[in-house]
C-alpha cells in the first residue's frame, strides 16, 4: 500500500487542522503495518506559487531559503505528533521537476494540451497578473467596501474581478488593468467518461461521489495549468516565461516523494505507478480539495498512462470549542504551541475518538478533550497497569504467572481484536475507541471485583495475588496492542514495561511467566491550566 496525506503549503506554520489529517493517515498506516502489510506513508511540502514568492520577498529572503526553513518546521511538528513518514520531500525537487515535465510532454504528445489567450487583471506597477485574492474593492451588488475580487463577505454575492467597483491591487494599490496572455490548458473534458466510470466504482465515500457526479453533470472545463512570470515554480518546457501552476505539480509531488523513497530503498518506482498494479494507492485529504484529487489528478494520471488512486479518504474541517478556527476568534491553535504544553498522544487519542469514515467536521472541545483523555487513557487504561504492575513489583518480584485468574476474560479480549481491526480498516476510529474502552471497563471491573490490594495486605504470598495481577496485565497488554496505532508513545512505554514489541500477529500469545521491568509512570493527567494557556496563545 502507498498512503499519502495532502501536502502542507510552505507559506506558514502548521495548525491543528493540518495535524488532524496527518494523524488520521498515520493511524491507518500504522495499523496496516501492525497487521503485517507492506505500507509506506509519503508526503512533502507544497513549495510553489505566487504566495511563496511574495512571502519570501516580504521577508527579504529567497524563496528557496523560505521553503527549506518551512519544510524543517513542518516536519518537526509532524514528527512531534508521532506522525511517521517513510519519506517527507518537497515539490521543489529534481524528482518533481522530472515527473512534471515528463507527464506534461506525454500530455502534449497525446493531444491533451490546448493553448489560448486569456484576459486577466494585471498590476501595472508590480508587473504581475493578479489572483482574485490580490484584488479588493467595493461589492457591485451591495456596495460594501474592501471586499475580495470574487465574492462579498457582507452579502455573499459572487462576481468576476472586473465587476468590482473601485478595484485596487493589494500589492501596490494600483488600479488593475485587463491584459491578455497566452495560456496552456489540460483538456479535462476528454476524460469525462472515464472519470464517471471511476467515480461510480465503490471506492469513494457517498458524499464525495455525489459531489464529483455533480461536477461531471455540469460539464467539465479545460484546466489552466500555466502561470506567467514572475512566479516561483518550474518553467514549462518550450514555453519561456510560463510556469506550471502549483496545482499541476503539487499532486505529482506524491510521485516525486515515491521516487525519492524508491531510490533510497532500492525499490521499483514503476511497481507503484504502472497502470496495472496490485499496489493500493490511498489519498487522505480535506473536503476542500476534492475537485483536484477526484477529477484533475485521476485524469492527469490516466493521460500519462499511470494507475489511478484506489481510494480518496476525505475528512471535514476542525473547529475549536464550537467555532471555526481563526485568529480573530482567538482559537487559532498552532501545532508547535500545543507540543510545548501537552503530550502528543492526548490529541491523537481525542481525534481518533471523534473521527469516523464520514466527511464531517469535528470539534476540539478542550473541556471534553481533557475529560475524555483523563478518563479513558489515564483512568481506565494506564491505571490498570499501574495498579497491577506495582503490586507485582512489591509482592511478587515483578514476575507474572503462567496461570492467570480469568482465562475466559482474556480470550474474550483476544476475540474482540478482529472487530477492532475491522473498524480500523474502514477508518471508523471512533467505533474502535468505543470498543477498546468497553474492554477497558471490563478489565477494571475485574480488578475492582477481586481487589488484589486487599489480598496483598492480608496474605501477600497468596498465589491468587499473582494470578489476578497477571490477568490485569494480560488485559492491559491487549488494550495497548489495540491502541498502538493511535498512541505510539504510550505503546512504546508500555512495551518497555512488558518487555516485548506488540504486534497483531502475536495477539493470541500470553505473557506467561516473565520478568517485568521496574514500573515507571506511563502517562500523566491533563492539567486544565495547560488547556487554558493554549487557548490564550491561540489569540
């Protein structure tokens, strides 16, 4: 399997919305590896475009310096949340240039590229064609001032930039003029029938398929894949002053990262991208970029003779405390700010407990976040190990027993593994977490009923003490195996206590008689003050 998540744009630091997608994809990739599958997870920074060029100019540095610093920042944040990539690359790479040019030339040869003149808004002072977001003016419908070039935030009207009243460039303040320029287009309508066939196959969430169907029914338009100089990106072969639009080479960045990985690992790139292949390709993306991944990208792959994605796994947006995340609302939470205060496994677990296979927005309610993590991870799971391992350490030389007190309960936990695996496979993480916590309740109920601490006080040498505590640790071991894709750091600490590496193939094995390591605290409770401080930083 080849798994990707959307490429973060190299124009600013990551916020927790970016982390949501990385965690969702990482959990799935970790689960697949835990089940013994050959699954690689790739990503890269999306490093091209006018916004990158302008940001670098404003910061008085080269675009290359800006994107490299941002890539290092992004990767540090992603790794800080336990998101493991087999390769994390950049779209500003030799591999991406090669594949972008190769695919473009193939499209040219196969008559999938058209040319025509386009009239656009132009800043005469800056010598730059203006995207809609770089034009402001008065709404032509309601007269509201300082509105964007394509829509009004006051009345909701949509319009062309040329309709804007008293329009001006946000870069120079100059009044934009109309200017014609030659552009290159990918002939997307040529692929309407094959895209419809792809959409109708059973590999998309129902709302995603419905949206793609809606666009197909409305009729596809040719896709402008060129931008005029000045622009930071790859110059188009045999087209001086023209550059590949960022959304042309961004998805090709998946291929570039795969190329880098294959070169480093001695694997065959063609195995992953040949039209006929048994390797699955899974893209995890947000609902705002369905059109690029569901229409343009599959068509571009087909045009170049490559395979199409096996699945798109689309998620909704992240809100904070019931509101859209934004700086003006004071809830814009940066990944780096979170990592300074809180354990990454907290958020990984909370997101897993909220994520299903649906295309739905989720909310990070910080009160619920603290309560759920403290109750589930600390109170139900970690506390199970703490109560049993400490008793074994004090009274049984930290040795478990070959004869646990309740084999039937352990067998029931083992059998539940396939139900949990089915939920992971289908990305129904919230259902998996509910099933795991149901088991955790059963485990704690067993301990509460037998009260091994009372047995330890009365008859510390009683073999029942060792058997009861061993049962508790057997159950804890299975809980941690099932949670391992979600909370890798906690799982690693638990593996150190148990003296083994947890894997799904061995989930039917038992602890037997073994020597535990000295018990160390596995996870601390969330401090409400840290949540409050995080929100303060978000402003």
